[in-house]
C-alpha cells in the first residue's frame, strides 16, 4: 500500500512539473539570467562573507500596488 501511495505521489508531482507548475521565475542578475532562488542565495552568501556572525535568508518578490 505504501509503495502505491509513493508511486501516485511521484506521478502527481511529475505531472505538475510537466505542466509548468514548478517552473521557477528567472531574473537578470550581474548580466546573467538566473533563477530567483539562485539570486537569493548569491546575495545572502555575499552578505554573510562580510558578516560571518549572521545566517541570512533573502526573499525576493515583486511588489504590487494595492
């Protein structure tokens, strides 16, 4: 039974990925197109080099006017 649930879960994830549900947004950063999560990690790493006492998590998002 567990094996069947795992297979069904994997198929569901695969079908969502195939439909583009998990496609990550890309942005331009330092002259290259990169995924948002990659840019967040790069920025956090740069700040942590100069501030080793910090463990930073950076979130980039598009601001909307409501």
